[in-house]
């Protein structure tokens, strides 16, 4: 069942039926939908009983404040309950407000090797080395350095969705950013950035030139060989793209108090993962 209502009409319905509602907003506080529980269709006439009760989500569609009712059985949340920031980027990419494994924007979250779906906070469980990297029988003399996937043989240069840590852990339409999306974030024509401290946590603050919205990425450091390094001074975020120069490297965003940029790093390193949509 689908019905177009104005927000005014919807409020009238809520008042008439004394119904509870949950209002969804994006990270900027803008309403994006209203969810109602126990809405019933059919019946209601003399001698009839109401039936087919279910949740209905009214999705706010446009600047005219019209709402479209969508049965929850048909509704798929592309964000899967996770918040995003719209930085007004030309590509339309939406960046998650926190790292995978975090509960708020200042949490470091989990560390992931590139192409591995499971993240870790305890390097006693995973050393982050070639020896425990999923797609490797490392051989420095081999053409592809012993990489068993994402190499010159299979020709894959972007992670398959089943190897994408953002998608596997968050679902919906989330995925790790491509090299192009990372470069867009680093392009100061679109987004400025500066080193800052948020609630006692150091990191880089990205601010949209177009709309002023902000994105904070904490300096979580990185994991290598059973140790965690540079926490609070350096930040690394994996892209989904393989390095073009060496298949044992993958692309990432690096930043510190001195600046930042895009670089290639060994795929086994433990870096942060930040999801995007678009």
C-alpha cells in the first residue's frame, strides 16, 4: 500500500488515532522519515474487524514536504541504521560518521587487513603480517609476491563485495571508498581539512566547502607485526582499490598533524575502515 500525504495530513492522522511515531533524521538533524507502529488496513466497517496490522514508514520525499507510505515489508534501509554525512561532493558520495567497529565518531573502531572481513582490536589475536594475511603465500621473488587474489592473474583491482569489510559488517549499500572517492575527499576544492581534537581524541576534521558539514576521522594508528603504532598521531583508512604499482600494496588515505594524502601500503597492515554510500 502506498499513499501520498503532506506532513500536515500525517500529523492529523497521528492526532486522530493517538498513535506513537518515530521520526528518523540524518546526521544533520534533517527529518528523512516517520515510522508508525500497528497501522491496520482493511476491515473497519460495521461488523468487520481490522486486519493486516504492520509497521508503516512514511518517507519524506521532497521539498514540498510530501510523505510516501511504504510497508515495512517492502522498505529496505540503504544505510542499515548507520549515520552518514553529506559533504556536498560532486559524486554524491555519503561518508559514514564513524569507523567500522566504532560506537561514536571518536572511537578508533576495528583494525582490518585489506580484503579481510574480520576486524580486530587485540594484536595478540592477529599479528597483521604476511604470515596471517588471508590472500598471501608471500614470496618476494615471485611475480605477484605470492598474492593469491587481486593479482596479475585474476586482474582484480577493486575488492569484490564479499571481501569489502564495510559492506560485510554494515550491510545495506555500504562499501569501502574507492581510490577516486578518497581523492575527492582530499580535494580541497570540495573539502578542507585540519588537524583537531574532538572530546580528547586527535584526528583530522574534513569540512565541506559547499554546505559546511563536517566529518571527523580519528588518528587510530595502525597494526603491524603484533604491535599497534602511531595511535593519536597518524590515521589510515583503507580504500577498496589495489595499488597500481605493486599488487602487494593497496590504496589508503593517510593523515597526521602535518597533512595527509593518498598512498599505497602493504595489504597486511591493520588500518581503519570507513564506509561510504554512492
